[in-house]
């Protein structure tokens, strides 16, 4: 029979997690919490769109992921850099074109979490290291499985019951000190560990209060009610998970986002004083004159450079990056839509360069890319006509 771990063991796990680079750590029992069943109902409504993997029945019961599971060790890692937020730029947030120091270059927004190295790899290596330390401390045989946002485990639910925060109205875990700018990874284990919250202790209180800033700020109305998201309307879903043509009803709302969205986090009061990280892995990639085309940085990248990337250039630029999930077609499609929403100094070099790239893409054999480019060209032309009328 396996002995239950002590409070001291749980404290040791948290200390070792921090030594490995995690900022938060807690232990929750591997139970079927009510939120797991609620997620099944959410999926049944169709809100998950094309993300069929979210319907995996194992997500409702950790024992179906790992037989004999007793505990979940949840770890959080800060990825918040000191660079400005999307809503600090002109337009509807999301990195709308700012001409200050850009020479009129239309720029897009990549979600903060994807600026650097692939967080799955960064977390996975540290989670595996923590598993190694567990095996040195605990002599009895036990099983583990570690996930860095990669398996049928709802980390945010177990984070709540590990005392790490509450699930906010934007559906993300919020921590009083850290805000929401942290990745979650988890180790499911047959070890029976002492939970971070004792039996009489409730999870952290919901401190969202009457605030609805995240709901009000969403350009595509993806947060259909407090604590409830229709992912099919979410900019992150539309620019990453959705594979076909971008639905026309959401194109203007997407603005100049090309991968993911930070708006509901950017406007959250709990993120105003969130600490930043100095980890090199999460700082924006910067490119020299190499095989990455004209791309220079993942912080507010040139939309024209993104749209112009060849498949080979894409592979070089996003090797070891979370952005590879959207694939070459996805990032070029997104750049086209963003160019259609961007503002230009008409007649300037950047205007001509963008139009030339879009014209080339409009002749693509890929119907999604050709249609996206034609839509962008029509928007740019319409904007030019309107400008002429205003001046006339």
C-alpha cells in the first residue's frame, strides 16, 4: 500500500519546482472536480469549433489518463516580458499600425506567449527534471505522466484546486501576484501527496468582482458571458486553430493580429502590476539578414514581411516556435487579413510593397490564400478611394 506524502513533501516539491525555474507550484488531488464536467457540456454545445481533441473523454477524469492517479502537481511559469502591450498601440489594440519610428510600415501583433521559444518545450524539460527529483526522494514505485499543455488534462482546473488562483471571467487562471501571464504544466502521478490546500480550505476566492473589462474589450465578442467563451469567435482560435478561410464576419474584428490575441489579458486590472521575466526563452526572437526573408522581429512584425514568407523561410523563422502550429498557410493568410485592416501612407514605399505581395498571393493556387489576398486588396483600394473623397 502506498503511503501518503507529508506536508513537508509537498513543500519540498514546491521548493524544487522553483529551483527549476517555475514561479508557482501546488498539489491538488486527482479528483473529478465539477469544472471537468462543465467542460464536457461546453464542448457539447459546439463552442470548441474544429478543436475536436477537446472532446477527449479522458479530460473529464484524470484516472482515465493515468490508472491509479492520486495527485496532480501543477506548475506555473511567468512569460510576461517588459515590452508594451497590444492595447498600447493605435487602433483597436492588437498591434494596429503605429507609424512612430516605423516609416509607415504596417505591423501586426503576435501573442506575447509566442514571441520566443516554444513554451511546450521549455516547460516539458523542467517538468521532466522535476519527475527525476521525485524519483530520488520517494523510494516506493510510482507512475507519472507530465503534460505541458499537451495532453488530456485540464491544468487550469487543477491549478485552482492547488491554490494557485481562480478562474477569471476571461476563462484564464488569475493569481493575485502574477496576474494571468503564466504557462501551466502538470504532473499526474500515482503518488498520494498532501494537497496544498487542506480539506477544510477552499480554493482562492474569485476576485473578478463586478469588472467586465475583458468581456467589453473583446473585438469579436468571444466572451459570450462571464466565464464562458465561444472559441469559434476568439481571435486566438481564428488565427491558430481554424484551418480554412477566415470567416468574413470576424475579419475586421481581428484587426492586425496574426497569431493569437492578448486583449482580454492586457485590459485585466490584475495584470497591471504583474511581474516580468528575464528568461531569454520568452523574449521576442530577433532575426538578422538570413533565410527568414525580410522578417526582423516577432515583436510587432512587419505584415508585408510575414505575407511574403516562402515556406522555407517560414520553417527557418519559426523552428522551435509555438507559431509553427498555424503552419505556413495560416500565417500568410493571417498576414493578408491584417494587411486588409492596416493603415498605410498611400503612395509610399511600404504601400507599394504590400500591394505587390498581395497581388502575387492573389494568383496563388491555394484558394484560401488567393481569396484572403484579394479581400485585403479590395480593402486597401476602398480605403484609398475614401481618402480621395475625404480630401476632395
